[in-house]
């Protein structure tokens, strides 16, 4: 699918339902414990990324898909993309440790508008190290802002995080990190969360048509990856990593398969 001029038209209901089912559910359990639920997966070992497609028929796209994320950003087409208008607002959030990441769930009207389409912000979550790479370079971490429009179409804004000056917004968020899988810190405690504090000053971006980066790896997701990274201190990055025993929480980059990356 060409991305040379416009933001790509993406799948709506299927991708949305898969994302919400995966991200808003508690940490997965082994399939034999909950036969009706999705299979347990992780970022390493026998249920790591290279095995996801074998864990559950619902995960078949993880190996059989042709538009998977994340990717390495290298050959980029200059396309004069429309700007992203960010309408992010300070909010109280529920902080959920789902065993794979910590997600910050919002319901306060924050949104983005791209090429005339408005996407409501559902939640933000983190990966350590980064999932996307740029010219083969990985970053210490990456934050994903997950959005959905009125038709159920998904758009994810990705922001790479470099090691450097401490981030004030992260300091507020990290003060209430739920430490155990399945633990939730509910409303109010992270009332200082301002999602705009995790955006770079320069808002140019790369875009391509991709997928969820976790099972079921559903395709049809519009990715909007900020070109400029933000910074976090080494201690802040480590504090998040320690929640998951310093094990990586990123999926390896996937083949481009002829897709166009635009900027």
C-alpha cells in the first residue's frame, strides 16, 4: 500500500477489537489454566516472538502477515505529509501492569487529527528497548500512544526515547508504577500525567501501514513515528526495566516486504 501522499486507509473493526482485547485485558495466563482465553506469550524463550504464531491459531498473523511492525526506518520517501494536530490534555489515568508493559489508560478527550481524521487517545504504554530502529540504530526505550477514530481505525504515535536529561512527565508517572503483573493503580494517583510532556518539540514524523507489535499482531494499523526522540535519564529507563527483571520488552524489527515509509 502506497503512503506517498496520504495517510493510508486502514482496517477498522478488526484491528480495534484485537487491540482492545489484547491491551485492556489483564496479564495472560497459560492456555491450560484458561482454555477460552488467548495463549500466554512473552518476549523470550519458548513463547517468545519467534514462536508467537505457534502458540495460538489467533496469532497466525505474527508469522504469516506481510505488513508487520515494528520495522527499521531506512529508505524513506519524501511526501509532504500533513501535520499531526495534537490535542493532548492533562489527565488522571489508571496504571496497569499487564505483565508485558505498563499502560496508562485515559478517557479524557485527548486526541490527534491527521488529514482531517480525528483519533481519540485510548492509552500510552512503553517498550524497553525501542521497537522501531532508525538506520539500524536502536534506542533505550519507546512510548506508544494508541488512538482510535469514530470508525474503529487505529493510529499509533511512536516516540523514541534516548538517554539524556530526565523527563519531568516520566518522573510523575514512574512514582506510581504498579510493580506486579496484574496490579493496577486506579485513577487520581497519576493525575499529573500530561501526555504532551512525552512529545518532542519538533513534530515531523515517519508513517507506514503496519500492525500491532504484540499478539495477535493484527495488521491495518497506521504508524506515526516521531522523527525527533525525547530524552529520559538512565535511572528513569532502568526503573521501568527493573519491573520486568531487565528483560527486553520489544519485538524484533520485521521485514518491510515492499511497503513504503513516508515522511
